[in-house]
C-alpha cells in the first residue's frame, strides 16, 4: 500500500519553508514605490485571500479523499501566508486592507467534479508561479522583489504537489486522464482574463465572483497583460504538455495534439462496454 502523499509532501515542503522573519520589512525603500504599485499590491493581497474560499471548496468537493484534504492544511497555511506577507508590506505605507471589511469579499465557489478542479489548480499554480517570478524581476523595490520571489517558489511547489495527486489518481483510475486533459486544455486556451479556478465564478446567492468584489481588479488584469510577456504563457503550455505527455504516454507538442488526445480519449470512453448489472 503506497504511503499517503500528505506524509511525503509535509516533509518535502517543511524543508524549504520560509518564515515571515526572513522579510526585512524595516528596510523597505518607500521612495521606490509608487501609488500605482501600492494599488497593485493591495489588489494582489485581496486576491490571495481567496485561498480561504478555495479551501472550503476543496474540503467539500474532495471529502472522499482524506489524503488530499490533509494536504490542504499545508496549502491553506502557505497560501494565507501570501495574503499576510503582502498585507504586512502594505502596512509600511498604512495602505493595508481594512480587516473589518474582509467579509465583503467572502463567497462560495461553485461545485465541480474534483478531477477537473485538481487539473485546473495544477495549471493555475504553474501560471501563478510564472506571474510572481515575472513580478519579482520587475518590482521597483528590493523587499517587494524578495516577497514576490518567495511566493513564486511556493506556487511552483504547490503545482508539483497537485501533479503528484494527479499521478496518484491515475494509478488508481486511468480513465481520469480525460477530465485532466480537458481541464488543462481549457486552462491553456484563450489565457487572457480570469482563468484561475480560485476566483473564476462563484456559487453565492448573488453570483458574484471574487474578482467582482475587489475594487481595482481591472487594473490588476491590465498589469498582468502589460507585465507578463507571451513567452511566459508559452513556457506554461510547454510544461503542461510535457507533463501530460508523460502521464498519457503520448507525445504532445502543441495544443492541437492535446485536443486530439482528448477527442481520442472521449471516443474510447464512448465505445467502452457498459458493465453488466448482476443484480438486474
């Protein structure tokens, strides 16, 4: 019987975990930070808060997978630390979000099949890691540069963890390759706009997504488009195709190849014999 992934991931991530005390907040060069940069960091901070809503979604939709739910204790801690470190940065400018208003951003995420959600978050973490790494390079202030680099490294490690869960799931049920491939395809096509599953859509009564609740989110979207070059998205696509090639045993060199794979898997699933019901 294989060891739970939670055990392995706990020790792996513990070895490389950074601490808030590693950040020299007292050395922030305020003269290097514009009002526009502060607004970007503020919206970014509130976006990281959405990990709270995602964790509730994970525990609801993955309740039959205790191994994955246990891992959420790590993911939630590290993701909420992203919110906290950005809020601490903003405190240096007296620009942090008002804690008493955070309930205004709360929402419930829509229910969805867990295989699709897992693959979407895998792609989403790979994309976020690349964004944060790009923002680290472009940051005008040294401490912010350090913060973004640390967050980027976390996101890449989380992506690897989700990939591990995908691989374990395929060992138990190879048919899950179809939803994994379909969700990945959706994440790669037309990447402009909000494609991160934590913030895409909502299941709340008013139907408003997290992104619709945060003032200034449009500016963040524009910053993403202006600061993240096309080659970053191409790098993401290459990484996703390489992994799915390994998991499927099929060489995938383009999104067209991925589409062909999903069509083949769909045809195979449709032609598979229906199991007989011995109790009928």
